[in-house]
């Protein structure tokens, strides 16, 4: 790795999977099948959730908002990045993008 690279010593991504249920619960399982996020989110409205503990974790004095849509057995997500975003905001939202960005929608589990 390039020693000038800020991410040179970063841990690689860990294997995990995502789930969502008919009742509107969603989250992640680690490689061992354990739920790793504890369902830590707050429903803002019919298609938006917020992650208050992640805002606090990154020292961000605002909400991390993610819009979602469920269609059949798939869920898609869109992180709402504020127009004005300082370093703490960018770090907090980088977490959200890493959690929700991807080419494939999440698939429903039992």
C-alpha cells in the first residue's frame, strides 16, 4: 500500500448481509449471523429513516436521513446529503453511503 494513502492501514470490509421484514424492520448481520446494528434507527416518515446514534458517534449535530422504497421483495435506499456539509457531516454521511450505497437492492428475508 502507498504510505501516502490515508486508508493504507484501514481494516478491509467485513462480510455481512442485510435484511428487511414486512413489518418495516431492517438491519445487518455479520458473517456469524449476529445482528450488528441492533435496529438502531428512527422512522421519520413513511419512507425515511434516521440514525441518531451514528450522528452522535461522528459528532454530527444533525440527522443522517435515508429515504427508502420497498417494492415487492426488494428495498432501495437513497442517502440525503445536506447541501451544507462540514467535516463531521461528511464523515457521518460517509458511513451512511457505505451502508446503503450499492448497485443491488436489498432482498426480503423471512
